[in-house]
C-alpha cells in the first residue's frame, strides 16, 4: 500500500491479528469494509494475472481454518513467502468465514505477495448448498456477510501465469480456449455460468485417456494428456497447476505437464489425506511440501454436522 494508506494498513493488521491469534471472526461492519478494499484491488487484476517467482502454489482450503494456519506455519507467513491460491476457500469445513476473511485480509495488506483465484465454490449457487451460506447466517444472524463475500468473488481472477511458464487455475482446460489471449477476452466479473469457457476453467478435470469428454460433475470437461501437452506447447508453458480434486498425497502428476495440488488435509475431517503445496523457484524449478492436519483443540470437536457429499 502507498504511504497515504498507513491507517488502513494498521486496521487490516488488527484484523489479521484478530483472526490468526485470537481466532475471532470479524464484525459484519469490518467484513463490508474489507471487501470494499479488496474489490478495488481485484478489479485492477487481469484474467490471466501475472505472478512473479519464487512463489508457493496452493490448492483447495475449504474452510479448514486451523489447517490454513498450519499451511502458513510450514510454508512461511505472508509477506515473507509469496503465495498463489487456486480457489475453493469456503464450504465443507467449519470455518469458511474465518478462512476467506484471513485470505482477503492478506490480499488487501500485501496485494503483490499473495494472489487469490476463483474456484467453483466461490459462487452463490454452490455456497448455498455446501455450507458457507448457512455458516454466515449462523455466525452473523443474516445473509449480509454471505452477500458481501459472494459479490466480491465475482472480481477474483480466474487464472494466473507464473513467469510466463506455469499456468495456474482452479479446474482445468476448455475446448473453447486454445491460447492465453482467449482468456484475456473473457468478462470474468460475473456469476459463474453453467457452461462455456468461464465455467470450464473452474470445473474441468484431467483424465488418463486422450481427447475431450463431458465431465461427470455436470459442468466442465475432462481433458487428456494430449490436450495438456498441446496447450503447453502452443502457449510456451512448462506446466499447468490446478486444484479441484482430492489427491491423497496432497499433489499428483495428473499428466506429464499438469499437476493437481490439494491443500486441505484430512478433507472434511475424515478423508485421511495429506495436504500439499508446490514451491516454484526463481529458476522455475518445482518442489513439493506435504503436511498433515493441525492438532485439534477440544473446542474444535464440538461442531455441527457437515454437509452431504457431492463427487470430489
């Protein structure tokens, strides 16, 4: 932030302290102010947001706030470590409010040190089914905080590009997108549509066989290793990094040029998976860190029943 924003910096620092060390949610008024600040920043970012290396790339968080704190404990705190998060900050876990509040605070405070992309759960429709909507009503007594955050989600970039070499997004590729310039033409400040390239970026998955297939999720596509290879070649990329799927070791080489990263350990507090992060060095070398869930405190077990499954 510029020199004229010292007062805002102090206020945001207080919010970060409140969330991280007091584990206390922000007030409704503070959420509204925070999201206003974040919207101004995100509106200036690109559909293919450029990111500098070194950077640590992370996958789904899904409201597992204490595991998000564990991620920062292991990977390093912002701003001493640069981060790129690939979406799905809310739903499933019990602390979506705190998780997304912290990430947005960090974005406002250190906008050049952390990039936050949009996942398929950063939408009004999905959050009304899988937990975030109900959590906001339970914790704030109304839908205002949910509305404030979901309005902000419309401004999140859909993809990022690390040093013109690593293409990062939540879901996967689209048969309607061949070049990165095609992405730059999309109108992203909108609700997630039910079909089309914007939808595909948030919903698609890699598969073992070549070619394209419609996704069993009901949105997006499945794309084969030949599709990843062609996209990387056409766009001069080394790698596609994406999230969106549970992988038991925290990361998985879906294709030779496509890696899946999942950063919610013991997903839904029962899947038994490790979480992963990928470090990209200044020389564009890749290394991975894995971590287990944060130790649970006694009060963390007294929490409501989670929402029912849909396919991962």
